[in-house]
C-alpha cells in the first residue's frame, strides 16, 4: 500500500466548552476523491481550517505525505501543496479574474509560464467572458468558479473544496461536477457539500461527520442506505 | 499577458515632472525655486505614505517618524563628517532599519489595522518628545549638538560627492530633488507592476487568500513598510538640506497629519494622487501663511473634514469615476 497523501490522527479542536472537531482520523490516498458530508455544525469547515493551518488543533496531528505539518503557518502549508476553495470565497475584490489566476500561478512559475497557465485555466474553467472583469462585481456562483480556478492555477497536490456548488443553477452544478471529476484525474480532493445530487454525481467514498466526529465512512450507495446517516439528516424518526 | 503596458497616465506624469524639472529654473526667481524644491521634497514624503497606505493597506499614522529620523540622521552625519554623500545614504538606511524593526514586531505580532495606526502615531510622538528634551551640552552625537526644541541650525548642505568644498547651488539642488522625485515615482510604479508589487496589492485586498496561495503576508507587509520608511527618510534628508536646519517639529503631530491629509486629498491607491494633494495643500499653506484672516491649521482641518465627508476617495480616483460616468452617458443611445 502506498503512503497516504493526507492523514489526520486524533485531530481535535475545542472552543471553550465545545469540541468542534473530535478525534478525527482521516486517511486519504493519492488521487483519491473524498466527499465529506454532515449536517450544519458537524465540523466540516472547521476541519478544513485545521488542515490549512487557519486554526491550530488542541490535540492530534496532521500528516501530509507522512510529514507532520501540525502547527505550520497557513502559507507554509499552502507551499507544501494544499489548496483550498473556502466556503465563502476569499477573493481580491478590486482585482480582475486574470489577476487572481496569475498571482496563484506566478508563485511557483516564471512570468511567461504563469501567463500561459492563466490562459489555460480561463479556458478550462470557462471564465473567458469575465476574465478582465473585477471580481467584486461577480455573482456568488461565478465567484465560486473564480476561486476554484485560482486554486487550480496554483496546482496544489491536494485540493479542498468547501461547498463548491453552493449558489449555482442546476446546469452550473453539473458543470462543476464534471470539472471536479476532471481535476481528480491528476489531483487528490476532499469535497464538502450539502447538495446530495452533486455528491451523487462525483462521490466514490463518503465520510459522514456528525457533532465533530466521523460517524461513518463508506461508499455512496451504502451511505444512502445507512439508517444512522438518515437519522442525523432527517431527525430520529423523520424518515419513518 | 506580455510585459504589462505602461499606462499613459504614468508616462504623462513623468513627462510633466521632467518638464517642470528642466523648465522651472528658467522662469522663476530664486525664492520660488526654493519653494518648489521643498514642495518636491515633500512629494517624495507623500509618495512614501501613498505606497504604504494606498497599496500596502497599512494604516501608518506616524510616517513622520521615518521622515524625522532621516532628517536627524542627515543632520548628525553631515555635521560630523562635513560631507553629505554618506549622510544622504544613512538618512535612507537608518529609517529603513528602524521601520524594519518596528514592522517586525507589528506584523509578526499580527496586530490589526487600528493598532498599527495607534502604535505608529505614538512612535512619532515619542520621537518628538525625546528630541525636544535633548537641550544642553550633554546631548551630542560626535560633534553634533542636538539642541532640543531649538533644533540643529547651519547644517552643511549637499555637496558634489567626494568634494566637500563644492556645494550644490539652489538650481542644482532643484534638479537633484526633481530627479529623485521622478526616480521614486517611476521606481514605485515599476515595483507595483512586478510580482512583488502585485502580491502587496493582493495582500491589501485579502490576506487570507494570499496565505492560502502560499504567500507570506507578514513578510510582504514588512518589506513594503520598510521601503516606505526608506523613502520617507530620503525626503527627510532633502528637507534638512533645504533649510540647512532640523528641529523636533519634523516628528510633530502637525507634520504627520499633513502627510495623511496629502494622501487623503490626492487619493488613496494612486501614486499621482499624493503628489497632487501634497502640492495643492502646500501651496495653500504658503498662501494662507501670508494672511492673518484664518488660521492655517484650522483651514487644513476644515479641508480634511470636507474631503472625508464629500470626496472620500480623493481627487484622482474621483476624477476617474466622473470620467467613467461621462463616457457611460455618451455611450448610452439617445432615448
């Protein structure tokens, strides 16, 4: 068995009396696509913040390619090759779409190479019509794609997507799912999503979180049949 | 994207500077030339805050700390060496090193915007009080007496490098100051068009995203803050040379607030804006100084308030908005 790209060991964070993430053991293989679901407040976004160093865990460790990155600075973790599209897109509002992609690509590439990558990503994500426009004026759905494109331009090995389909129309969701599958050919991904249709389009292995802990980890089909999962989503007797 | 095209605005501004630099000494008298020399020196100071605040997004209320440090460094070194070349260089290096140290604690300590403003303002006022209390024979650096609130008079002025006997005359000094202003202006634009400069602007826009892309936000802020300190220090040496005099007033509240007013009036987030704001406000200060009707500080306060309330983006960005609206109106098909 090859070494996992990402592994967390007993990862926990406590805010006062609330343990937002409790002893999470996650193991992600190279080029794996993992969906992470769970009701609001399950700790999914908090887990992402821990993985990217935006929050420091109160217990546990994070291993990237077997190396301990727990406690590293956010930018240092990003440099190792973890990219994230955050739940609420973090963008440079007064800069253009093109600027975003270029800045992401330029960190590790020469100027001409960064220019080329920028053009390539604009093509790939379908941002051509808005490439020269200021990002602050775009709709939420478009901002999602701009951020996704920005992450791709940085070409990190592991990509975390926090609700990539939120605020999108049905067609846009389908397009995003296609894009995620395409990215997955070369990159490992963890995708947090509420939209079950979207999850069904892309999912192989699904991890379900509940109240900060991993409830179950299985294939999509098994998850859909799982009564415990139904219970947390619909309430104890909601499905009956 | 090829090499980024140089915007016509930058070329026009640089051309105006060259024209003023070469043309003005031919048409004005010596008094006016001296006036314009100090205006141009202050424009360099305005640019230093223009880049730190307008592009770096760093709220620095104490830019005068670096300006004053540059002025005093020049004064002390020039008095001791009786030669200005090293003094000018040190007047850039010393404030830059000080800015780097101060910035290290602020940015690596993750202080937020408001605290940056408070700390930088306090720092310049500490310098102000410190220099005010250096009266007496005990306070001397080498042969240079600091003289407390009376300041240091009769400073050696700029000489031709390596030739202390050959001082620059007012016209030559004006050429030098204009050349420095042009270099700082063009240099800053070149820097802002570079990878580093674009990251600095990105940091202003969204620190989290920069970090998530792998850029060290603290380092970028520290570097742009240090650069601002160096440029302000250069302006300080030009100012000390201009009057052959320096006093603790370079650190005062009115000095530091003036720099902020120049940038606000001219326009945050541009480089030509602070220059325009600086020239306008200094011209106004000179004119107001010639009459007794209204107090200059009071007038500055009123102008500052008026701009914050009515033209919060400053002259240059607002002109851009007006132009965009006009062209939108013209483009609209007649009803």
